[in-house]
C-alpha cells in the first residue's frame, strides 16, 4: 500500500532530555493511524515535527514521497491537544483568518466554511464571539478550522476531549467520512475504545522509543494466545472443574451471563483446535457461552508498556 | 495570500477595534486637556478674589505710589495710630495692613516697613509691595545723592551676547532651549511609545498562550512571522493612536479655551514660559519671528530622518524583548522579574539624556550612551539637535540595527520554545537552555 507519511529515524533532544530516539513510522494512504503511548512518551513531539513546528535533530520526514517542506503545511490539518481560539474574535472572522493562513483565498474560505457550518448546523454562530460559546461549541469550531482546507493528512490529538457523547459520535462519524473521502488520519488518544473502533494501524511509543507498530489486526493476532471464555452448566460442577483443570490451564472468568453457570477462562495448547475444546466441554454439560478472547488494544498497550519498562 | 500581511492586518484590526483601546484613544486627550483646563481655571479663580490692603504711611513718601490692580485694591489711611488701624483692618476683614513708619533716613525705612495680616500673606502680594517700596526708595536715595533717576535709567546697558559657531552659524539661548525641547520631546515620546505598546505586544503574546491558540497558528505560519506580524501590527495601531491623540489634543486645546474663556497664557507649561522669556522682552511678535528663525536653523532633514530611524530601531529592539518575555511566561503576573532589565536601560537613557545632554550635549557620558544600543535611541535623539557629526549618527544607527537583529534572533528563539511551554515557570537559567533547543 502507498504511504502518505513516512518518518525515518527521527531523534530529538531538548537539552539533556531525549524526547524521541530513532523513531520511524509509516502511515498508509487512506488509513486511520493510531499514535499511542503513555503521557510524556514523545507523541506530541513527533506530531509537532510532522507539522514543522519543531525541527528534528536527526531523521527525515516525507509527505507523499517528497521531503517535508514549508508549503506542505497546506496539506496538513492539525488539531493540537492544547487548543483554543481567540476569545474576543468573532467566529466567522476567526475561521476566515485561520483558513487564509492555511493558504485558502478569501472566497474559497467562505465557501468551505459555509459548507461546514451548514453541515454541523452551526451557521448562526458566525457573528458570535468565542467567549460566548460553550466549550463543546468552541470545539466544533476548532474541528471545522482543522479540516476546512481539505488536507490530505489530518492529525488529531485527543479530538474527543470536551465533547459530550452525542457530539463525540458526530465528530467520529465526520472523521471516518473524511477518511472515506480520501484523507489520511493520524489519531493520538488515550481513549482505547476509540482506537479499537477507528484505527486500522497503530504505533506505540514509550519512553521516546517506538516499541510496537503495524496493522491493528496483525498486532492482535500476534497477541492472541488460544484463550477462550467458557460458560458451562454441568450436573456435577466440582467434578467438571476438576476434569478441566487436569486437561487445560484454567482461570476463573468474568463475563455477564443470565444463567447460573460455571465461568472459566481456558487456554489451550497452541496447536490444539477450538473444536476439540468445544467437544470436550459438550461432554461435560450444557455449553452456554463460548468466546475466543481477543486481546483489546487496552490490554496490548498495558502489557507492552509494562514489559518495556 | 502573504501570511505576514494577514497577521499584521489581524493584529492591527483586533487592537484598533478593541473597546478599551477605542475608549483610551478618545478619553486620554479629554482627560489631559480637562486636567490642564481645570488647573488653569482653578488658578484663575484663586487669583480673582480681590484683596483689599490698607496702607498707613507715616513717612509721607508713598502718597500715590500704590496703584490698584485687577486683584488688589489699596486704601490709604490717614491720621490714625497704628493700633487703631490694626483693629479696624481686622474688623473689616481686610487682607492686610501695610505700615510704613516715619523715619529719619531712608535706609532705616527699608528695615522698618511692616505688613500685618490675618495669616501669612501670599508671595505675589509681598513681592508686589516690596517692589513698589524698593523702587521708590531707590529713586529717593539717588535724588538725595544728587543724581537724576531718569539719567540712571538711560545709562543702564543690557548685555545680550551674540552667539555664533565657528562656521558662522548663529546660535542663541532660545535656540538651545528649542533644541533641548525638541530632543527631550523626541526621547520622551519614544520612551512612552516603547512602554505602552511594548506592553501591548507582551499582553497579546500572553493572550495567545493562555487561549491556547498558539499551536493552531504556528502549525500554519513560522513563529518568526507571527512575532514580526505582531510587532508591526501593534506598532501601527500605536501610531494610529498617537496620531489620534495629537489631533484630538490639538482640537481640544483650541476649542476648550474658547468655550470656557480661559486665557491660553495660563495654560502654558513652565518650559513654554522659559521659551518666551528667552525670546526676550521684544514682545510676542518678535518672539514668534525669532522662533521661526531658530526652527529654520535646526537641521530639520537630519532630525526627521534620524528621528524615524532611531524611533523604529529603538522601538523594534525593545518590542522584540517584550514579545520574548510574553512568550516565556504563563500570565501577566509572572512578567515582573523580567521587566526590570527592560525598564532599567530605558530609565537610564531618559535620565542620562536629560541630565548630561542638557549640561553638555557632547560630553563623554552623553557620547558613550548615544552609542549603546539600548540607550542610544533616546540619548542620540536628544543630542542630534545640537549637531552631531554624521559619522557618529550613522555608526549609532548601524549598531542599533545590528543589535536589533541580535535581539530578534534571541527573542525568536525564546518565543519559539516559550509559546509551547505551559506551566513551567521560566527562570533566566531556563531561558538560557531554551536558546540551545
């Protein structure tokens, strides 16, 4: 697949402190790329380097095959984590100003803004000042300002903070629609469920080093370990538990069920098949629940970071 | 569209459209003229209460020497003892009683004149009274010595040295005062401009930091462009405000006295009065003519060009430092520790300028300070009217602009790092580290 953004061997020091150590990422065109990592890992520094806010000490960045250069700014839309707008400026004036800074002409900017304001149903805010808007409302403006110049690459740092669930959903749908329309999205967040939902590639940065990256589905496969959550109604519960314990590694499981059943988390040998387990279970009683345990991004995140530390 | 132009436009418009800016633009001249007028008005009221003074002249020398003025009426008492005159004056609530005793010789008289009054009398009244007595006694003394007072008057010679430079250019006291006034005004103007609009730039940088818009902006433009746009935009707003002030003050200064009938002469500042005095006793018309002549003598082209260069250079120098401070701190309350290094050279410049240049415009101290870039704009502007060799002026401008490039580099470094730093208390040590990032 074609790569829209390639960062090669990026290192960056702030005085004594090393913010990034030889980090490389490749963001495929049309993907939603999750940039994950604990606080202070270096994600924001990497994002700032891509935005040419900070220069790397070492390493190169390519956008669409070309080395990064100043006019690439027009192809990038960036929603920083620390964001805000001029409080005493009117919404419309401000959006026009920011659009023009991104290289749009005044009339282009007006047309784009009209489209987005209508789309998000915020047209009547045009003449309001930011300080008259609620935080969520201001965030919507901020979103529009980020995407209005149709950038190829969109970078969102914690895009959902400050939104209620309804608006967060609305913004999520807009982001996915932008991807469907051809944009590539880099997405940095601590909300693992939205990574799960939206990202198809991830990179994990910890203590200024990249410790994991790839297609989300491949990573999950790598972390899957033949474990199943099982619910069973057996005539003799104690006997069934004993028999299972002898054959497999067994831990208690917690999942919701309306039956008064036994709940196990069972790991089978790597070469064993799930059918064998299922058949064996059926011989012991009535199977009410059978589910392969797929590692969540959350689990992978915690496990990898802890291992790395 | 050009980023810099966009930024300048936004900075300018937000400043100019800001409510407090508009209010200050219109209110300041009103307040200033109002205070001037009030002072003048109060002074005129103060003088207008008429004073009645009784005179008991036992010597007989002063039968008609005291003439009534607008504010003072003199009444002669006759055939009364001092005691009665005193009680009477007190009962009638007169301003005072002037007692001139009978004396044997004139020199005694000078020491025995007494002025009785409720409280201690005003300085101007006493001066007036003493003047009259002195004059009369003088004439009498001369007469006694057999000299005609009128011929003495004729013999008096007033010395007025003719001043000329070696190159044959005429100079005069009035010229010196005008030069001082011009230089002082230019220096002071720059000083005020730096403080007012430097602060405005600093606040505007802090605002972008606290509103967290800064990262959004600098993902579109280079920080140095934002910095320059801010400085230029704010300066243009400052120039606009200054122009408005000048125009409004001018209009108010002419209109207000007309409406309230205040004598313009009473609104003169001491400097203006000194100027008028220096213009000589040749009357206003002569003074104006001389004033014009002196103005012509000033190196006007040189002054205007250098004023612009030093004003721009000096202002930009300090403005970039103000911007750096704004970037280094999180809120205006944190700026204190960094203000001193800015204000100190500025104050120094103004005081050195006033004290050394007034005394000797080409003295060593004045010369040295007119080359140090942080003080040169003020000090050199004060010196130039007195004639500074062109090479000195050019050298000073070059040093100033070279330093300006240095400070902009410094400010841009601090700015680039500082605007993205939140919550970290900046210290000088921290700032030094930022320079290496």
